[in-house]
């Protein structure tokens, strides 16, 4: 298993936990990982860059942590205050503003 694959797993669970707890989508592991107790994320990011030179890291330790975070994600989902259904009109308006904004800056 590569550092890239482990980082992907962390990104999925950390983003999901943050979303369930706050309602905000934040995909930056440097922000979300420390909030759920993954303090070694910088080392793992560096190892991803260094994989081309055979950097070794403790895969089992990280997979164990990801499994623990999957449980936290499940609990966060069960206790989330987010609505079951999105307000379709609000989502459509947001996407229109987003697309129009990107055209204005292009």
C-alpha cells in the first residue's frame, strides 16, 4: 500500500467527520486530520512525495487509525444535525452563483 492510498483514506474519513460535525466541507488534511487526532499527517504527506525514493512508513498503524476514524464517522453521522434532504432550491442557487462567479474570474 502506498502513502497516497493511505492519504486518500484519511481524506475521505476526515472530510466526512468534519462535514458531519460542522456542516462545512474541508478537504485539506492539514486542517482536518489534527482535529480528529491524526497528528502525523505531515510526515505521511512527506512520505508520499518521497515514495519515488522508497520511503518506508508504518502502514498497519495508519490503517488501524483509519478504521477507528470510520467508527467516528459513523457516530458523527448518527448525531449530525444536518438535514436528511438538501434544500434543492438552495443548492441550485449556490451552483448557479458558483458557476457565474468562476466565469467572471476566468
